């Protein structure tokens, strides 16, 4: 009789564990799911795909970000930026403290409100930068 009770308890525990895993995978928009090192794999502006010709890497640590763009052939930095970020649901706000990329110096001190989703190893940011609609897809680096 004790084995039957043990099997029932073990079965219930396995179902609870499976449910917890399913819930954690179905609610991907947590700050913890966004933490990590990401590489840009695609981006578009106003619905037009833009080629990814340089390597862009973004690191999201608790409350802070840094990203760098560099030319893979010359191994020279093309742009970089740092700042802070917050996430509430899927509402991602990035505050640019410093940016160094040609033509973007006016973004220093600006806040950008975007939508963030994380599905598996893909982080997607979408929204508007001024009047330009943008969407970026990032893959988690291992």
C-alpha cells in the first residue's frame, strides 16, 4: 500500500514540475529571460529589411546595457552605446546614457520605449525610433 501512495505522490510531483516548466516557457517576458549576451541577426526599418553587414552585440545585465558594432573584416569599432533599461511586462524602456555612432549623438540622454519578447533563444525588440518603425531580432550567444 505504501508503494501505491508513493507512486501517486511521485506522479503528482512530476505533473506539478511539468506544469511549472510549461508556465516558465510560456511567460518569456521577464527581466531574467532578457539577461545575457545577444547578437543581432536581423533588423528592419519601416518594414524594409536592412542587411546585417557588421557584427552587433548587446549585453543586458540587471538594469544596464552595453552594445557594440564592429566591422568583422577590419576589426574596428563602428559604434557603441551604454545605458540603463527596465522591463514591465513587454514594455521595454532603454535610457541611452552615451552613444557613439555617426549621426546618432542626439540620442544621448534619450529614452526609447519598445516592445520586448523573448522566445527561446531569440529576443525581439520592436517599436518606433522617432517616426521610423523598427524591429530587431537578436540570438542569445552561448
